[in-house]
C-alpha cells in the first residue's frame, strides 16, 4: 500500500538482476516442505449472534422482523433480578461531545407484567474499558401490544473523556413472577456533531465538581449543606440499570514518595432514614488507587463504610471508615474515590463527609477542599437577584436544577456569546412547579433581550409557563419552552433572563440551551454496527482482526468500517461505498491476521476478485509484527486507472534523511497484465523463504526477489501478518470519478497460509 513512485517503476524494474541467468535464484519448494496452518474457505457454520456479548437468557430466532432476531428471556419475581441482554461495541470513531442516536426494533412476546422494562442504553467507556457514564430509554413492557413491532430510540451526548461507546439491550424483570420474552431486530445508530450550545452547558446549573471546588464528580452526586456549618456529598439512585453508581474523586500528586510508604484514607458515611439503602443491595465504597506516571492504576484498596448484605446499616448515624495501602514502586500519585454503588435499580441515598488522605506518619490531609466548600458565587457566570439556589431535590437532567423563589421575585441573567448578525438562535428550557404549590399567575418566564451599543433594548421576546400542571416538567404548548429570534443589525449584546414567580411560590428550571437554529453544517452520519440484524455473516474472530478507523495513509479517502466486511455464500466480501461516516464520504473494509496468524517465512494463497474502476485500490500485503516499516511485501495491488494490471512489490530499509524506500532505490516491483480481474477469480500467491520471495498469479511465477546475496541480506528479519483491504483514492490511484462503481466489492473465495519447515541456514 506504499507503492513505488510511478516515475521510478521503469528504473527499478530495469535494475533487477536477470532471473533466468542466476544460479542462486529461489525455487518453488516441494509440498512436503510446507505445513498448512491457516485455511479459511468461509464455509464455517455461521454464528448468527457474532459480535454481540450476551448475558442471561439470550438466543437467536428465525422469527425476527427481517430474517433472524435476538430473543431476550428472563424470569421475574426472583430475590435477585435475573437481567438478560446483549452488548455491541459501536464502531465509527465516535468523538466526545457528539450526539449519538441509537434505535432498536423489538416486540414483546406474550403478556408482560406492568413493572418489567426493556432498557436501550448507550454506555460510554474510558481507555481501560471502565464505564464513565450511560444514558438509557426505558420502555414499560406492560404497555406493549403482544406481537406488535415497536421502535425505541436513545439519544445521548458523548462525554469528554469517553474512548468508546457500547450499545446495550437489557431486559429488566420486576417483582411479578413469570417468564418475560422480548424479540429484538434491526438496531441502528448515527452520530452528529452537537448543535453549538452558546451557554456551553451552563444551563444545566451543574459542574463537574458537584458543587465542591477541587473535586470531580460523575453521575448523581452533589455537595450540600447539612447543618452546623458542615457540608457533605449526597449521592443517590436509581439509575434504572444494573451495576451503576456515582463517583466523587480527587487525584493527589505524591512527590518523591518511597515504595512501601503507606497511604491512609478515611471518610464518614451515613444513609438517611427517609431514603435509606437498608434492605437494598446498594452500598458505599471508599477507595484509593496508586497511579503510575502514565496514569495507570498499579495498586488499590477498597473499603465499605457499611454493607446491607451484612445487615450493617446504621441509619441516620455517621460511621467512620479507614483503609491504608503501601505504595508500590513507580507510584507518583494517588486517586481518592468515594462511590455510591447500585447493583440493581433499588433506590436510596448515601452521604459522605470529612474525607481524608494522608501519607506515612504525617497527619496532613492532602486532599484539596475536604470541607467540600462551594465556589464563591451562587451561580457562576450568571447575574442573580432574589431567592435563588441550585439543588438536587428536583432536576430533569444531570444532578441539579435551578430554584427561583420562594418568597420574593427571583431572576438569573446571562449574556450570550459567539453569535453573528442575521443568525437565528433558538432558546429552550424546561420548568416545573411542585405538586403542593399554591401559586397564582405566572410561574416562570424566559426573556431574551437584544441590546444596542447604548444599552437600549431594541427587541424583547418572552415565553411563559403557567401553573396548570404542577408536579410535571412542562412549558407553554408542546415540548420544551422554546423561543426563536433573529439577531438584528445594531445588536451588541443578547441577554437571557430567567424569572421566577412574581408572587409567592417557587419554580424549578433545568436544561436551558441556546443553539443556532439555522445551522446545517453537521449532519448525522452512519455508525457502523457489527451484525446489526443478528444475522451473523461475520469473519471468524479467532482468525481475523477487523479494523475500525478513518485512516489517511497515502491520501486515502475511506473510513474502514467493520460492517463493510461480510461473510456470506462461501465468500468474504469487502465492500466500498459512497457512505458518510464522520468526516469521510466513503466507507470500505480492512482485515488482517494481526495477532492471529503471524510467521516468519511461509506461503500465502488468496483467491479473489478485485474491483477495478477509477479510485479503487484493492491490496493483499504483509507487514511486520513489530510495528516497524519498512519492510513491506505487497502480494498484489491494483489501481482502478489501470484495470488490467496487478502490481507486486517489496520495500525494505533502512530509511534515512526523511526519504522513502522508493526514493532510496530500496523497492523491487513488477506488474502482471491480465483481464477480468474484477469478474474472474484469480489465485494470488507468495512464497517467502531465506532464499528469497516469489510472487505468483494462478500458479505461475510473475515476480521474484532474492536472486543475489546482496538482495537476500535485505529480506525481512522477523514475522509478518497478512492484510486484505480495499482503499479508495490516494496519491497513486487518484480519487473516484464519474465512472466509479458504487458499491464495489472485493470478493475473497479462500485464504490459505502454509508454514515453511526449513531453517534459516
């Protein structure tokens, strides 16, 4: 795939020694000198649920909506809920802050209890596979019609620290006994850059510190006043899915610490009587991790201040818990963690106060802000008047919401940035008054004022939500409270004003967002899902590694999407198509034996058809296991602008002065002319031994390297693995054109690999 410059082809070819005149030329070695170690004719039994990690009762059924489907089955009414479901690791190179939308088509089988639900979830993972956060849509199965196909959608923003995303389907049983069955089919997903929130998330009225400066918080956790001048982290459920939780953490640098020095941690914990975790599976944890210089945990210890499974739950009583851990060699920092762990969907809350981390014999608390002090301002970035605060009692999203009132008029004002004259801006918000409220008149008003350079209002727009439905998040009309403006000429400032009730009462406000209403720059694009219809037809995972990524080697234009490779009807097909994934306009596939079948010396045979219209670049090649480059052996490459020719190449090193092998004359290449490469299967072969390398097409030698001792010194020194891919565009083939055929498929009939039984002598 790193072809020689076209301008150097004739020079390199003409410089090769004559094969016929060399007594040292390598020879095709007899069959007994080889052992077949890899043979994929793509006739293995198809695994219909390939690429789905399953748990509980799951099986494949032929009665899906379109072909096969996934049957999820479990029992309700058990002491410990028997969750069942499946997980798919989404491809597509999803990026932080993008909006991911996933859908699943499903139908309930038989009567379902009213408290059973189907959860469609997106779980966001860090580099180590740990769950950062998740979003879900819960569907009450009792409301589903037996046999009717339903579609459930989940939409979520990718957190900033996410490295990968999982799509999860979970059948959550209730307390009613009986068998639950749901058949799922045709899952899909898209990704889109988020509309630019001109409030930059400030309309969620929360921050990553949970209201305590110096801390980092995930999920439902908030620092609150508990009286007597003390503050505590409150953490709570439910999350609606198994094995969730909230985390409060802080990382402390440990300068010049010696191995074996003990790290001590301590915290006080409590569960309140009105929201106790007693008789649940929930529990608090306190943990410390010793971190290496690359941030990797190299040791940890965990303690539970109390545990319901042991009957040890002191309600309304603070319980102190301690733990200590000797630091291993290489420790440079310690991560202090407090957590609320929720194995099931049971409710309850836990409070933490007085966290402490110290080292060795010193008593100094190394944690920043162990008192959990808030920031200096009630609502950073906003100008506030009247009775106003943030709290966890009522929130629509995240962990907090804004309370306006009671007792006096209240308002929060913020200037909007990063707009241009003529743009259309959309302002959205949600509000709620409590069921016990007795207010009159307006509960909440959102006002947008455009102000000129003299401070005069040149346009004012308002939306108001009344008291008609207390206890529900609502707005005027249908959907969120929304207001749209066009930025007028002469506008120097735009102010958003959130106003509470003019009379006695209070209102909660959450999820305030300001977006450009006229932006069409970022359209949703496809997310490749491996085996989205539960039909199987996937490459054997024990033999093949399937790539997922937007590669740019050689100026290529494609996204290598895992779902572009399908095994069906005794063929492995790699399909290139005009399909937008992320910022790429084309998709295709790349598959290899890396980590599966790697060897020094051997014989490879691949029977294939090659697409050959403009811009297509199918290739079959070898790269070294150690990750270096060169060497590289190209068994064949075809570029669509030369549809009746395949190229054979070997590139070697060492490199110098920023030059590539073909710049240094360290490339041996030749081509083979033929017909019907795209419609007729041909056998492309390679033999590599200490004597040299032989290329063949349909069993006939077409190129060789190693006819001299000088050449043999440049042969690869270590094991290599096989790659089969279909690229689009690039410096050599050029981009697709008007005559390019889409979709185009590279068909692989079989792949055989032999081990060489000789020695290096």
